[in-house]
C-alpha cells in the first residue's frame, strides 16, 4: 500500500488523513455500541449480561466527545 500511496502525497498528509478517518469512524461506532449494549442486548440475553450504568455514562460521555470534536473539526476545515 505504501508503494502506491507514497508518490501521491507526503507521508505526513496521509498519516493525518488516516487519523481523521479513524476519529470519524469512532464517532459513528460509539453510538452503535451504546445502542447494541443497552437496547438490543438486554432483549436477547439475561439482565446480568447488561453493562453497569456507570459504564453507560462513561460510554455516552466518550461518544459525545468524539461527535463534538468531529463536528468541530469539520466546521474548522470547511469554514476556516
């Protein structure tokens, strides 16, 4: 992969692009995990499998940070 992409751009730019894509993916994956663990999982498995409410709060906080910072990054890139 490096031999194909290296002539296209400097490695620093590619590393930044990859980091931004990974960051945006986490902003999408975190709400999906919250939905899976707290909505779908309890309907299929017994209650003892459901994660602790403290971890739910932490996960919501983490997902919120990813979404807010991702939106902020897009805003800064588009509007300067």
